[in-house]
């Protein structure tokens, strides 16, 4: 057999047995998020600004809401295709008959901090001492609200025993504490690092490190994830894969990045007026980011147990945790399938 015929046969065989290239179902994607400038959602900003969405042929329009509850509503209402939000929303929505599923873990710890005003610290020795106080969260019904509810429930308080006030993210949250509009605050970095460095707060609970999460929850507690409606995933598997590919590439980038690397990519307004403070906040929050994009089973159980501490709607609900996370897309992005 001459060489040309052999080469032709090899090429023909390669074409015949190659995996079919699936067409991208949707290029224009609307993504909802509640507080894009928070370090909780840092992987989203990095994915956008490093150009990874565009590499995957995606035209992503990001809508930033005042809190995670509003971004969830945008998905349920149909104005968003995908959300970067708290994993626990996948659990709570399942109990309400709304099927949404996480496809990638962005952070393995919540990264939330509960703190009290410095002036109130002497009278608050434990969570139960927060009774009757005004507590600022990013937005009512958001993951910061859930975090407060779970912690106070451990000492016998009910959600209605405190006043929950939405203070947003960034400088609006800082201002609420400095002006005395709230007695305590549950928020994320860089807000909490700024308030701590400037001596405005005393920290009651911190979920930024593995050690702190073992104390609070017994281990991993998945926080920020990428989630979509289950029927969107079924109808748009290639689009979903490309979304996950983009975020997964960021997961690898962030695992090796320094705070300086991060600061070079994000917008200057994220520094909330203090670049050095932002660098400190990135360093403090670094342990919380996922290294694999995969939610481990024990993390799912920890998240459910946290919700069961305070959410009566979940008491009798039958939750199938396997339906809250679809790991196929991360495995494919990592070259495991």
C-alpha cells in the first residue's frame, strides 16, 4: 500500500471515530449575581475579565442585584439563564418544587463573618445576646440572612427574635455600621476586613478558613456555586458545558494566583478606596475558594444540616441531595470523562 493511501485511511478512520462536536445551543447568556464586588463572587469577575467566557463562545450579560435572594428570583422568573449564588438555594428550592441544580462549586466555605458593633460588644457574649438587635445582611432572604438564622438558632433564638435589615454590599454596608443604623452585621469581604481594620466591630463568627468551618459546621460547607434550572441544563448541555469550562479555568487560575495577581484583574472600585485593605481581604478569603469545582457529599450534608437548624419548611421535606449538584460538566472540563 502506498503512503498516500495509508495516510488517507488513517484520516478517514479518525473522522469516523472522533466524538461528534455538539452544537452550541445558546450564545447569549444572562447571568444574575447578588453583590458582584464581594470576594464571595470573585471567580465570576475573574472569569469575565480574563476573557474566559468569550473563549468559550459565550456572550454573557451580568446583572448585579442587591443580594442573593434577588438573583435567585431572576432565575425562577426567567430573566436570568444562570446564577452565581449560594448552594443552599438549590436545597430550599427543591423543597418548594423548583428544580435548580449547581454545576460548579466556586467556594467551599461561606466566607461570611458575623460581627457586633464595638460599642455593643460588652453586652454580646454569645449569639443569644443578639436578641432584639438590628442585624444588617446583604439582603433579606440571602445567604447572609440564612447564616445569621442558623447561628442564633443554636442558642434557642428564632429568626423573628432579631430585626433583619438589608444593607447591601460594599460601601453601603460599611456606612450602615459606621452610622449606627445597625447593631450587628453579617457580610463578606472586603466589607468585613475594612470594618475590622478600622476598629468598628468585634467578630462573633468567622467562616473564611477551614479551621473556623470545622468549628461551626464540622467541615466543608459549600457556598458560592454556579446554578441553573434543571430543564435549562437538559435543553442546553453544550452551553452548560461551556459555562462550566469558563469557570473551571478560573478555578485553576485562582488556585495559583497571589492577591496582587487578583488586584491587577478586578476593577479599582472593588478596592472600596483602599488597595492595601483589598489585598489583605483577598489573602484572608483565599482558603475559601474551591480547588476542584466539585461539591463533596459531606459538604452537601453540612449545608442541609445548617438549614435544618432554623428552616421549618425543610423539617418534613424529603431532599435528594444528589439532585442539587450535577458533577458531569466539571469532570468533563477537568478531562476526567
